């Protein structure tokens, strides 16, 4: 009798927890660090009422995210620039894909010069700093733009991304738009051959976080990061000359002004490769910030039933509730309603 009781007790200890254990649905993604703070905010808000759902996102750069997605290591990817046609065709060999915009941000030019908290940089000066042609902080061209600043006779150290980065592609595309010399000598892409590295005045950091860390720790540096990181880390941000010749900082209003003055035309989710990031950069408008960008989400059209259901709900939430001011992090701007509807249509295509 005792032996029978112990057997029942043993079986109860093993099987009752197994029967009551909640089964988690886990969805994973990787990619751009540009939208990461905003995306993590969305995840935390969305899963509050969904205790059995986990959505995990790992930033590592747009290039890494797309590679992980291609290899089937993650369920979705985030990329700042849209996928180019060649990669789109490669991915289509594995299944049908969808791409759509999720949030608007800006690339900020940040610097660490002791006792200098604000700088104006003209378009030609910005290009020549990153080309390495302007060597010292007290160069006459910088001093003329900032006559009230005490600029030191110290070499300028340029900090850039060391990984395959959508932020780099956005920034170098902007430089290519405003400078023929940059376009012909360096060009644009997720990874470029930085002229300053050859001069011994270039440093590379992994992710927006890596660039931020180097700039904070290293005096006399300048670099480019997603605006939200500059705010969060309280970095000094340069005013950049826009198309109208005005010097503007990336701010909520200057980003919105830029968005208002460009034609935000995006292809349907199943034809995402037709999008061109050049159309968003250097917009007109007296108060427009010139280096804005839209981050994208890339998903498959087909998933197992449970994942499909959660992804559809999550994407629709991002494109509706998630675009409200309540859920928008400092440093970002929501999508116009007609652009957010592209993501809703993408969610409805997921099977």
C-alpha cells in the first residue's frame, strides 16, 4: 500500500507540473541598431498582456540581421535601408518575403570637444572632415562657422561604424548626394573604405552603441549615430546645414518638417526592393533636418500557425497603437497614417 502511494506521489510530482506548464511562443529577430530603442519599447508594451509570448530582438547591424534572416536563424529582420533587388531575389528562393517601413529617425552628427557643447557644420566642412581633408578642430573653416567657440589645436578623430550598418549607408548616401568628391572617391554602402583610417585618424565601433562609447571616452572625436542614442547618452550634437542654407539640429520638429517636405512614396510590401533611400535625404524646407531615415521590418509571408498569428497582431499593433505619441521614444517620429497602412497590409498577407 505504501509502495503504491509513493508511486502515485512520484508520478504526480513529475506529471502535474508538465500539465500545468505554460508553453511559450518565441519570435526572434535581429538587425539594425538604428530603431532598436524604439523597437524594444514596442515589444515591452505589446507583451504586457501576453504572458505566454516572447519577442526577442538582437541588434547587430542591418547587414547581420539580413544575413541571419537569410540563413533562417531568426523570424524577422530590421534594416534601415530597404533590401536591394539582388538580395530580394536571393531570399525569394527560400520563400515569399514582405518589407515595410516601421519608424522614422535621424542620423545625428555627434562630437566630443572639451568645453564646446554646440557646433555648426556646413555641408562642405562636414564632407571634408570625414574625407580627412580638415585635420584640426581649430581649422579656419570651422572657426568661421563658430566664431564664439574656443576650438583647440587638436587633431580630429573620426569615429565610424565597423560593422555592416544601415546607419552608415544612410550617412554615406547623404554625403554622396551633397558631394561629388565623396561620391566618386568613397561612395555609399553599409560598409565603406573610410579615408580617415588611412590617415591614422579613424576609429571603428560596432553598432550605434559602439560609436557612442568611443566618442564618450575619447576627446576630440566626431561621428554619426542614430539620434535616439545621442539623446539617451547626452552627447553634443552638431547643427548641419540643410538644403536651404540653414543650420538645424535633429529634433522632433525638424524631423517632422523634413518628412512633410518629401514625398513618402513606398512600394507595396511584396515589392520592397523598388524603394530608394535617396528620395528621403536632403529634403527642402527651411527647418528640415537633412539626414532622416526610415527603418524597415522584413518578414516571411508564411509561418507556423501560432507564430503567424502573433506576428500579425504585433505588426498591426506597431502600425496603429505603436505609432501614437504615447509609445514613440524621444529621437523618433511616427509614420504618416498612409505609410503605416502599408505595414497593416503586410500583416494581412502573412499566412
